C-alpha cells in the first residue's frame, strides 16, 4: 500500500448486516402508554412493522419498572402485552411474535422484588436491569448476587452506556467473571448516543464481552439509526462472533 493510499485509506463499505440471524430482540419499549416508549397502539404497530422489516421474528419487550417514574407491575405489563397481541392478530401485515419481561431500574423496589422472587424474566430465567447513568450505584454486586441466589441470571442493559466506567474498563470483565451478562444496544455501534459510547462499544465487541444485543427501541428514530448501523463493521463482527444468545430466546 502506498503512503498516500494509507493516509487516505477508505473505510471499507460493508453490505447491510442481516439481523434475521438474531431471530429475537430482547430489549424494547413497545407496550403503549406505560413508559417513555410507544404511547399509542398505533405507535406499537408501526414499530413492530419496522422491527419485522429489519428481520426480527420475535420481540421480547421490556417496559421500564422504576419506583420514581414508571410504577409498572407484572399485571400492568401483561395486560398491555395482551392488548398488543390482539392488535397484531388483527393486522394483516404483521407476523411477528411478542412476549414481555421488564427493564428493572436498580432501586429499593427492585431489591424487594428479587427477595420475593417476583421478577418478570425472559428465556432461561434472564432478568434485564439497568443502572443510574450519572452515579455508579454502590450495590450492583450485592444486588446481582441476590439475583443469582434467587435463581435469576442478571443481564445488564446497555452496559456500554455507563460513562462512570469509561476510565475503569476492567469493570466489564469483572462483571462477566461474576456471570453478569452484558447487553449491547445496536445503536451504540453507529454513535447514536455519543462518539465515546461507540468507542467503548466497539472495544467491548472486540473483547467479546456481550451476550445479548438489543434495539432498546422506544421511537421510530431508533429504527432509523438501526438501519444506519447495519453497515457498521462492529455490528458484523458481533453478529459473526457466535457469542450472542438472542437466537436461543
Ligand atoms: Fe431500555
């Protein structure tokens, strides 16, 4: 390669990745009116159509459960799931399966629910949970240990988005060693959240740290960003890694 061609090295343009190999998306907000995702049943159907077009056969939607903002319960989520299933059945274009779990925010209510063994799970007893974005919660290890004692398998939502670990990268391997599974948002790979989030996400993909990948779809602009992410090198890399468990769901 000449010096000039090295300097002006073009980014290789990859063909769009095929998300259908994942079969299942396991992180989204598609039940209308119960969190900051879909607000109406029409929103839900529009997002489901787009997920189907992207190649997904199934979505496990995960409404927020957060004491301060989204006081969702098992009953509220399962009733909403029923409504969405009924709307899908009436829609000729839709042929996508939907199930529901939750995205639990690590707070006192979550700890209580772990102890009561009253969590919404998906797949092999997986529990999706998220953390505060600004300050690292002090009780992550205790909470995940409690989950494991209760027979749950903790899955940390969008592990690449917590900026307080950007200078403490070893933390991710510690979690993996403690059998805390890590989930990547597809849109992190296209720089949707921030350039630094993309950088960390790419590095974590290189290091094989993720077990799940998810859309975290709330709105139609998340779908547009996912379409843009299809040509990202690290999306191809993680889909080909053989490490993802999405297809088992
Ligand atoms: Fe989410």
